[in-house]
C-alpha cells in the first residue's frame, strides 16, 4: 500500500529535498501543498503531514491544532521542520500533539529515518489484528471514507468463511486461527496481483475480511481468491473429511449435523459517489450481497453493480 505524505511548504525547497531522499522508495508518495490548501491534505487522510514552518505566514501551532481537531486526522503524525530553536516555541508545538520537531539545517539522514520509522510505528499501532497483521475497523472506515470523499470509483469485497464455527468445534481454535491467517494471506496475495498500487485489505475481525481495489478486475479477483482458497484449504482438513466432503458436529440438542468443508463467500459492491452518500450505505449493501453469496453452497461471489 502506498504511503501518502503531504508537505505543507510555500516553496519547493523541502519538497524537492525529500523527493531526492526517497527516490528509491516506491512505497512513499509525497505531495506539496500551500498552507491555505490544508483542507486538501485533511480530506485525503494522509499517512503523515510535514510542515515547513519557515515558509509559512500563519501560526504553525494553530495549523497543528487545526489538524488535530479534524476527526479523521486525530492520529495522523505531524513533523514540524523549523529554524526557530527557541525552547518555548518548540514546547508549544509539541503541546499541540506534534510527534517530531526537527531543527534546521536539516540532517537528511536523520530526517529520512524519522519519516520511515514514524510510518513503521504507525503501521504497527494501527494493526488491531495481531493474528493477521491487517488494518482493523478504524483504518478500514478511513480508507473507505477517503475514497468516497475523493469521488473515486472503487470496488469493495466483503469476505467471510462458511461453516467456520463447525471447523472450530472439531479442530479447535488454534487450527481455526491458522485458517484465519491463511485466508488473510490468500486475499492479500491476490489483491496485490490485481491492484498492487491501490489495493487495500482489512480484517474486520473473526473470519470477516474486506478488500478494496480501484480497477474493474473484481470478478477476476474473486475467481482467483476462490480458486486459491479452495485448493489450499484442504491442507487444514484430515483425509477422512476431505474424502467425505463434510464434517460432523453435535448440536446443542445432541443431534449430529453434517457441515460441508469450509468455503469462502464474497459480496462485491461497485462504488461511486453518485450511488452512495456515506460508508454506512456501502456496508449495508455489502452485507446484503455477502448474505446472498452465503446462501449458495461452496465458495462463491455475488456482485451488486452500480447500474443495477
């Protein structure tokens, strides 16, 4: 996933220096804006905001407070770069919840590793699923909101597993966790192949995942995920269950029930700003199409198209 970093700078000096520093780092995308264009950065919920104070006319402390007051950017890290070395000034800026204050002249190596380490730390802190290492609900919602506000056309995939509880009942939660990890890796692998630059994968929790791609290859993506999943899921079953095609579980009434082997269901929603007003509406449609997919035995996907 590309890390988008905004530089608030009235001239291009800092922006040009950082571009040179990161010329070999393709996972970072830097954008320069002027201070009156701050709303653009906030609108796009960047991974990091860098402020070049020396070039600004406005109070940098107030700018930082404005960033923190924006609901979607309360946890967006801020670096202020300045030639002002007055102690109280630096303290005032840090009190505005700024993560780093870097004095000029800039030590480029120091700046490089500060940016890289902030992004690494942010990724770690934002990961609410230690099981899969994937972004959780906060980041999923922010990603959806960003794309919707930018009037992007994108596709949401809502994925979860069928008969997963029955699997846990027979094989135990440790093996169940292995299937969750396997599912996450399968989704990531196939999303990256279809949309390496703008694809996004999140773990809602349990056996529920989402994926977002920015192109129209979602049917190919669904087919690839299903083929990959159905082929490799057999590694997590005993041979006897593979041969019979089902597992047997005793229900609460003491009756033995048969459940097919674990499969994956995918609900697909084509999104554009003309059809959806907010992410809640997208989620409602996503739940509906995923439910439709789950009514069909075996791994499958159901699509809700824009014009339907």
